[in-house]
């Protein structure tokens, strides 16, 4: 739906000035957006919230966000929002479903070591210290000779 049509569905016959006040947008700014027939994403969010609509749905309706992303939830963010009890319930539910998964059969210490190696996969020296000389972008006194395009400020 285009922005003009979306604005009409939000505030109908209400004046632009009234809609601006209600959504916390400067009246002249909203009037300019209406004249151009295009709202910035921030205004879409403010208007949606002011009229009791979900901002993600508003961003989808105005073309700022693909619908596929509106249906997805960032799993890490979602996990951080649930309680320990909810996580435990979900793990138990999955265990009851059965199925083969190494996480349910591997001792926790082995699983932790395996995941740390997977996630980090950092270059280590034989003495067990991180080898930053093999990491692009790592802090180094030689940064100027390795990356000549780097500005001198801050070195």
C-alpha cells in the first residue's frame, strides 16, 4: 500500500495537525510528508503507535520491511526474553519428542568445548595465547604498515 493510502487508513478524516499532535510529529513536518506522499520510517512507527497499531505491521504496509522479516523473530533476542523455567520447559518438551541430537547425549563439558571452538575459531599460539598477528583488524602498532589506507589520527 502506498504511504498516502496508509495515512488515510490510520487517521481517516482527522486533520493532519491533529494526527501530528497525536503522534508527536511536528505538524509542518507531517504536512510536508503528506504533500510528498511519503513518510520516513520513524514517522510510520510514531503514527502506528499513536493509533494503537503494531509498528512492525505498519513498516510492512508502507514497504519499509519485507513481510518475511515481520514473521521471523530473532531467536537470540527471543531466548533472552523468556524465563529460565520457560527454557527448561521447552528443553523438556523437545527431549520428550525424541530424536537424535548430540546435545542430549554429550557430556556438558565436551559440548561446551566443542561449541567454544566452533564459535570462536581463533588463531592461537602454541603457548595457548591468542595470536593477534594473524587477525585482520586486530589492534597492532604495525597497523599503518599493514593497512596503509588507515588514517593517522588516533595511532
